[in-house]
């Protein structure tokens, strides 16, 4: 429940902040891979590993998300990918900067974890004393190198050796607390 809530809350935050539709930004559990219906750019949200720390009166979980950004190079020759796909205004680097800015602020304003806590609470705004929600927002942890991918990444022509670019961004450090005295079956 908690990782699902964080993934959904992250998707909602990006969709709202950057005005992205579900065909551009959605949960993508297979390492952020875009679905066949995706267009020339796609943002796939998926969970990082969860670390748990047992406390005497509850459980402390450390969560995060990967945000995988895929840009399809439709009609752009390989030698023009840098200036026309990555470093142009509104290109991949600018897009990833906008994602970083939109999500990193959660460490301070808790927009994403408040959304996640509402999902965990079944759509209701949880009380501040609710023992089962996220207490600490995540922060930007870094990104991988931008990497060329073939057609199989976009679930298209597997013979297409160079079809686009992909990059994983990582956000981590979100802490969820769950008191053992909570009786809800949804706390897991």
C-alpha cells in the first residue's frame, strides 16, 4: 500500500505541476518502460527498494521512487540528438530539470507525501496523529547518464537499433511510520 501510494502521488504531482496526461506520465512497474501507446516522451514512475527498520512500537520504512524519462527520436538523425533532443530549449535536460524541481520540494512542503497519506487513508485527509503515514518527504538523489535505447524499449520495431534516449532519476529518503497499535488492515 505505501509504495503504491507514493508512486500514485508522484504521478499525480507531476501530471498536475507539469500538465502531463496519463499517456505521457504514469506508473510503469517494468523499470519505467513506456507503454506502446506512449508518444515521443514518457515519464515512468516506479518504486525503489524499501528499507525497513523495526521500532519498539511500530515500523519505520524508507521509500523512494525512480522517475524514468524516455524521449523517442522520431525523425531526428542520430548526429542531431544532442542539439535537437537533449540540449535544446524544452529538450530532455530542461524536462528533467522541471521534474527535479517539481519533486525535490517535497522534502520541505510535503505535497507528494500528503497525497500519498490521503491515498493510504482511503481518500480521506488523515489526522496529524495518524500512525501510519509518511512523515518525511523525499528528495532528489541524482540521475544516471542519458543512454541511447533501441526500438524494443518503446515496444516497437526490435530491429531499430537507435530509437531514443532514456534516463533514470532517483528520489529517496521518504520515511513512513506505522504504529503497531493501528488496527487497520490497510497499513501493510
